[in-house]
């Protein structure tokens, strides 16, 4: 009795046959997340936003009232604008700690121009925007041309711009702006204030600029690998200069919203908003390591922080406890995003 020789082609077919065991959901999600990191980051932020709304609604049903929703959106508008600018800066692997001082300086100038010297609103606003742009350009020149680390530059200009505000205004509080200035926050268009529409427009422009223009794509390239971007022919210094200048301009625009809401200015205004702006950008999925900026994520991050602050007030927590909660959340989010980034790099 002879034994049949095994067919080599049949054996190869068995070897090449895919395994019947399918990868688990976690493995598939991790693999897909490595290929689509932006979507995963945005989805995570959106889920957090929905979860917070549900939690605070269960705590107090007034949270989802139309009046409270508009309050949250109005309070978030200026931070949305700041978040767009900070997204540009962080995408280039930079940081800007001077935005609160820029807001204070621009607010001081607006108060002097409009309240003290009785200038018309339009030229005062234009000069305020110019001042913010110049502050951002100064940061950009120091970072891009003189190659001073962004942390050092903006830490210094934070003191510089704030100091100029105190020299000009001292401890005065200027208020009673004209209605044409306050219209931005007090008017209603289809039930919403113009500040909300302005924040939406800035967000839409920021998304288009970062994702659909050569300059925006260059910002991503510079943040991802500066040396590779330079070898590819990108003017790295110019791109960084543009990012910080836009940050200054958007800080000045956020000041207009701030003044319209508060109807007052002082040299001490906007203390600590740097932390708020950086937190919302990181919360939205923009990488602190540079090379990835999510404008829509920053929008959701601003709304999330607005919901947190509003919800904690409704719950009855003091402002000091709120700072503790926000600080803890910031550390947790940075740790989570850093881990997410590293896992994405390993997957790739």
C-alpha cells in the first residue's frame, strides 16, 4: 500500500488561508484610530461634551434652558476666538503666554480712545486691532528671527504688555462705553448675540485657513518636523511670524467681545486666560508636540470649559473650587492626549 504524496499547492493554500480568528473590537479601534487620529480626537471631545451636558442636566434641569444655553455660548465666544489663534501657534510647536496681557493692553487703549478721549468707535476699534497685531508681530519676530524660545519670549512680553497697560491706565476702571460698542454683545439676531456669530465665522475661517491654504499646511509641516519643512522649501521663520501675528490680531478681536460684554476695562483684566486658551486647545485634540491642529476641536473645547464653569456655578461650588477642578481636568487632559499621541505614533 502506497502513501500519497501531499500536494504542495494544497498545503500552500492552507498556509495562506486567513485565520478564522478575527481581531477584537479594541484592536480594530486602535488600528483605525492610528489611521484616523483626528477623527478619534474629535469624537472623544464630542463625547465628553455630550456627557457633561447630560450630567449637569440630571443635576439641574435648568441647565438646558434656552437662557442658560445662550449664556454659555456668549461666555465662550471670546475664548473660541482666542482658541483659533492658539491652535495656530501650538500647531507650529509654539506657545503664547502673553495673550491675557495683549487683551489688557488693547482693552486699555479702547478705554482711553473711546471713553476718555471720546473717539468714534470704528477708528478706535481699528487701532485696537492694529495694536494687537503689532504685539503678536513682536512675539513673532523674537521667536522666528532671533530664535528665542517661545516660552521665554511670551513670558517676557506678558510682563511687558501688562506693564504698559498699568503705565497708561494705572488702577482706573473705565466704563460706560457707547451703545455702538456694546451692540456686539447686547443685540440679538435670531435669538443669539452677534458675538456668537462672530465666533462661528472666526472658527470657519480658521478651519479653512489651517486645512485648505498653503500657509496653514505649512504651519502643520513646521510643527511636525521643522527641519524637514525647511528642506522642503518652507520659510519656517515666516510661518512662525504669521502664526504669532494672527494670535495677536485674534486676541485684539476677542478684546472687542470682552469689552462689549463687560462694558468696562482695566489694566488687570484677563488675568489667567492663557491657561484657559491653552486648555481648550489641548482638550480639543491639538497636539502640544506640534504638527496637528484641530480648529473644530478647539471650538468644542471652549464650549466644554464654558459648560464646566457654568455647571459648577449652578451646582453651587465656589470660584476657588472651580479653579481646582479646572486645574485637575487640564492635567488629566494633557496626560490623556499625550498618551493618545504616543499610541498613535506606535500604531503607525
